[in-house]
C-alpha cells in the first residue's frame, strides 16, 4: 500500500461525490486519474483491505432488528460455544473480549420477535445466561480509520 | 417534483446496489443501463435516498485489521441516568471515539449504560488515549472498564432479508 492508496482510502471514507463523473472529481482532488483510482480500488478489494465499496445503507432504516449480546463462557468451553454461535446465520459479529463477559456478538434478524427467539435459542443451546443489550440511543456513528 | 424512477426500477436499483457500486468511470450510467433507466434519474433517486437517510454516503467498509487497527477496545461507563444524554453527546464528539451508544443496564450482572468503541494500532496507546480523554472530559471518576477484543470469530452480515447487505451493523 502506498501513499496514493492511503489517500484514496481516507478520501473514500468521507464518501464518493454523487455526480455523473465521480472519479474525475476525485482524480482532481487526489492529483491522479480516474483510471488509476479505479485500478487502485479494484486491487484494495482484491487484497481484502476493503471488504465493500458502495452505498452504506442504514440497516435500521431498512427494517430489521438488532442487538448486542454477551455470554460469560467458561474458558474450557469457549471454542465449542463459539462454534455453536458460528452456525447461527443471525450472528453477525462475534468478538472475544477480555472480561468475565468474554463473548460479545451482534444479532441481525428480520424482526424483534426473531431477535427474542434467537436469544432464547442461544440460551437453551449453551445453557449459559445471556446479557441482551439493545441500543437505546445513538450518540455517534463515525467509523473512520486513517490509513 | 423532479422526474424519478418507477417503483419497479427503484427496487431493481436497490438490489443492484447491494453488490456495491459498479467500479467504472460512470457508475450511475452503468446502473441506469441495468435497470433500463437513465443516468440522471438514477442520480436523482440516489440523492433522494441519501436525503431520506437510507444511506449516509457511498463509501467503503475497511478490513480495519488489515490496516493494522488490531487494538479494538470497548469502553463502557456507568453514567447517572440524568447525565447520560449530555455525556453521550460529549463523548460522541471526541476524536477517536468511533461509535457511542446508550444500552440498558442489567443489574446486578451489568451496570454500564454507555458504550464507546475505540480502534487503535497498539493497546498501550489506546489505554493512554482513553485515560487522557476521560481526564479531559472530567469523567475519570465514573465507574468504567475497557474491554479489549483479542479475537474476531465472525465478521459478516446477519440475516435480515429483504434488506440489502453492506449496511453498518453495530447491534
């Protein structure tokens, strides 16, 4: 990754202009060419540095229900429980965190009802108590990673 | 009212956008061809959706680990209910805090009601950053914990058909 890749990533995190010739507009800003920028974008996606390029839909505006949940998993069962969650299509992210509550995951379902059902299923499946921590208020969403 | 797409075309456009924006010099022209519309109307529809908040921007999802952001910390605080909005808004504006949400307490197991995500390249740097920002904000006295993630097991979209993929998902 070189300086142009980094500048491209940083610029795209702010959004591609919604105009007919967006790459021309960006090429002028980044002192490059449309062709070069598109090639770079393609490579960054191929290499897995980027996992998506396109409109970032606000999932909650589209319908669907979500929650953040946590389990306190005994260390000797950790991998097995991770496997159990992995098998559920509703589980989006699953992170191990250094805490007594050591498994943190996001559920994405079509409805609130499906979220409740899935949480119940996870409790039954694992036999572990669960923390259900749905978002109550959003104060800031602004993922930005300076490359 | 500017001319827009038909409902059928708009739906088809949304489906195409699930796969991302075509990576060509005139992406809206390319999309227009696929839905048998025209470039101008596609752009009008995109602006409309953006204004409605269906998407914030045409941007990207980064594999932040590939960029070296491996120190991913969740800062949780126990904020008195009367102060939660003020503190949440204040912390949400602090550079380096990527996400800031209120979530419910679950007493007695879980007392924390404010969640902030901080991503850094090094753990000690993130720890120092958090201590500094809590001091600056005069919040060091609030009960808080910093939970570092040591492993990401699964990172993909959940199931929420018929909605498009590629949305930001933070539970």
